[in-house]
């Protein structure tokens, strides 16, 4: 009898897990995907949308069509509770039973962690959806029209997706210089990291000095190891009493995993990130696998201000492939593979240049570390976006890449 495999989420982790499962299991087993968003969004390009360099349609594609061609059913719904003992997920629109489950729901944004942080309050901005990006674009256009102002970017305490603040600081600087307006604007960046380029993993060698030099050359103030106290009509308030006056702020909040996973003993940590073993399976409920941001990865070391461990799209795709392999091994028999020491490859655009980082494993000490700077990496990031979206639209092959 065929197994029912339920995948929660349809972004990098959920999409690739479902497609890999279909390839490994054939048509004998039922694979279903439940996600709140009907569109796949290539989130690494959201800074370009915010700066006006991309139309949202260029980085989005209906996920149901792509999954449907592979014989995978997609249901649009938000899962509000997981009942692992009964092997079912409870959504707003239905109940979904399963034999195996892949949790790839990404994150929930904890805007309530700091007063005034929620973009709906019109005091600050974020950059995690197309709607967020378009709101930032409109705010920047208003500032350009004014001909001057102050811009603050930052990472709140507990934040783990730290790169976009750096990218936006450098991209805005480049845009202002191209418009001959840079001398009329101040740009500041604050971060929960103990130093620039820590990124929740202890840094990437000399990347720290590269970023510090970049901030100095661009006249961007960088404030490290700081907590955000609040965002008020008067500016960004940091703990210790310092206030950063701003006409526009863009701040990364801390994450939850999912409230749907909370309150079940042995399933998730208090923030709703799933606990898993070296095979990505939950130890109490071994038919549940965690992929991407949904997975709890503790930091290797404590920092003065809490910093989360990032999970990039590339890391998530590797996890999705290995979780799919292990589910197939459970069902068909075979050797399961360990996650091992996950590596990371990331490109951060800076407008007139870009930074490439590669590390294996993610946290030090490492077997391999690469960090480079150059305009060519900007073009590499553009090329990867184009290929990835062609993969989503037309089914071009997408091999697993690790570092």
C-alpha cells in the first residue's frame, strides 16, 4: 500500500523535497504539499525588487503548476497545529493526514519582539516578501524626491537572516551615488553581531576586515553588538540610550520556527524550531523530518547579544535532498545518509561589486573557506537567479550543490 507523504511549505525546502521524493519513489506513493503562498518567490532577489531593479513577476512563479506536472498535489492552506501522535496537520481550511511529514515551513517573523518593529505600524520596514520589497521601493522613491535624509538598516537581537541588511546598505549607497545624491544622505547599520560579518557563525576569516573596509570606504556607520530598544516616530532607539534619527529604517526581526509545532513535547524548541537528529528526523516522532529554517541549529558559541544561525537557500536545498533520500530509504529499504557538516555558498550583492563566501562546514573550524570580492559575483548572482527561475518555469535540471 502506498504511503502518504505530506510536505509543509513550498519554498526552497518544501519544493525540492517534494520533487526529489517524487523522483525517488515514483508514482506508487502519494506526495502532497500544503503551503500558505500559491507563488514560489526567489527571495534572494528581494533587495533588487526594493531598489527597482526587478519586477516581482521576474522572481515569482505559481508553485502548483510546477508541482502538478510532477504528479504532486498542492493545497493552499496555513497549518496552525501539528498533531504528531495522530499523524495529522491541522490547517485553517482542512485536516491533512500523513505517514511521513517534511516540515519546511520556513519562519514566522517576530515583529512583536521590539516595539514599533512591525511594518504594519508604518514606523519601520522589513524585506521578506514582495509586498515588503515594494513598500521599501516606494519609501526610497519618496526620499529620492526629497533629495536628502537619513537611512538606518539593522538586525535586531535574535535575528539570524543577517545578510540582507548588509546588501541593502551597500545597494542603497551605490544607488545614491549613481543619482549624485550620496552627499545628501547618511546611512547607518546596526547589528546584533559581535563584529561585522560574524553572521551567527563566528565569521568567515578575513571577510570581517573586507566588510569593515567597505563600510569605511562608503562612509556607512556600522554599530555592532547592540540591542534594539524600539522604533519610534523620532528614530531608531538602541539600548543604552542612543537614538539614530532616520527617515527610513529597514530592520530584520528575530524568527520563530512555527507556532504550529509548539507545545508538543520532544517536537520543537521553545521558539518553534524542530528538533532533529543527524538524519534530519525528529527523535520522538521519527516519521517527521525538518528542512531549512524549520530546523533548530543551536549557535556554536554564546554572543553578548543573541545571534541566530542562518540557513541559506543553498543549505536548505541540500537538506531537502537528504531528507527525501532518508524518507525513501525508510519506505523502500536502504542506507540513510547523515546531514554531516553542512557547508554554505552565498553571494551578497553590493551594487558596484559583490562578495562571494563559501565555507565547509558552516561553523569553524573549517576544512575549506573562500571569500572573494568582485563585480563578476554580481553577474553570477544574476545568472543564478535567471537559471533558477527557468528551472521553476520550464523544468531545467537543478543539481544538488554542496561546498
